[in-house]
């Protein structure tokens, strides 16, 4: 997968060179490029913003600068992702849908955001445009939102996570549940014991215990997820909880 990020603060994207995503970039599993939007500004001051038509506070990012940048960076078949607090809410399903794209281009807004005609123009021209919010709060810019989305998407790309099995039982996965509690050595720490069943070596009992814990935790913390479960995906023991 090819990932491009366009920002006026390319240094903000430095964490993409760390950890699993950084390793995937270094080994060529992911092809990543971060671009400085000001490269496409045409005046001496490399201006990318101007005052809003209609008045009001703040500045708006110019469509002509974004238009030039995007026409250079977008390849045929790409998905243009525009982080914005007024977009669709980013979820694991969004990450899954973005993970199958050949190219993701993140357009990171600043100030009061990007002139609305940039989205209009690309939709009109048949580009797959996704305006996406990472939550109901307002950040100063789209860079942190892009980092969140890239990390969630990249770990779904084959070859990024060493053991793909670790994706299977995760929270918000195919089971539609939160993950069960996890433990490691030592078996007793500060007066707290690891549940006996996990030390029993009894595989079937461990599987059942984990499923029960997942359901109980989801019931307590996210009853909305339990309501959304497909009844066909539950068994008698689940329903007894
Ligand atoms: N005036 C805009 C509004 O009220 O919707 C907010 C602009 S915000 C200060 C600047 C930029 O931060 C946005 O263009 C977007 O790129 C990014 N941003 C802020 N909050 C975000 C969120 N919850 N999700 C995704 N991007 C966000």
C-alpha cells in the first residue's frame, strides 16, 4: 500500500518512522511519503491560507494550493482522506475499508480547515473522498488524526503485524466484542493472582473463560455493542451471561 500525507508540518509525521509502521516502511511493506504543502504555494511567502469569505474568525486553506498538491500526489484509484471533525466517525470498520485501498492520501487541514471546493472538486471528478473524524472534539490540525488512522489501517495490511493471529480476537474485531483481560508473568504480583484457569493448561476451558470475560466486559462497558451483535454469532453459554 502507498500512503501519502500532505501537511504544513511534515515533522509532525515523524512517528511514522517508529515501531511496527516504521519497520513496515523500512522494509517496503508500506510505501510512505510525507509532503510539505508549502511546496505547492506560488508566492514569495509560500502562503497556503486566506481570510474566510463571509467574514468570521480564523483563516481558511486555499483551494488552489491544495488542488495543485493533490493533482500531483493522487494516483488513479486512490482514496483521498480528509480528517475533519465534521466527517464520518472513524471506527475499526472504517480502518478495514481503507486497508484495501492501493493508495491513501491524507490531506491535513489547519486553521479553520480546507476550502470546501477541494472536496467538491475531487468528488465531482470521481475520486473516492472520505471526510473522517477521529472523535467529537477539535484538534488544531489533521496530523494527529492522520497518525491515528494510519496506525489503525497499517496494522491490517498483510505483513505489518508479525503474527496476524493477534488481530483475530482483538476489541472491535469480527466477534463484535471487547477483548478479555490479559495477564503475563509473574503469576502473583503485589497480592494479585492470575486467574487459575489461565494456568490450568485446559485449552477449552481457557477459550470459554475468555469468551465469558469478553461478553461480561462488553456488557458492562459497551452495552451498545451487545445490542448490535448478530444473535446467530452467540451460543447458549453466551446468552446465559
Ligand atoms: N473549524 C473546524 C470545525 O469547526 O469543524 C475545525 C478546524 S480544526 C481547528 C483544524 C483541522 O484539524 C481540521 O481541518 C482537521 O484537519 C483537523 N481536525 C480537528 N479535529 C479533528 C477531528 N476530531 N478529527 C479529524 N480531524 C480533525
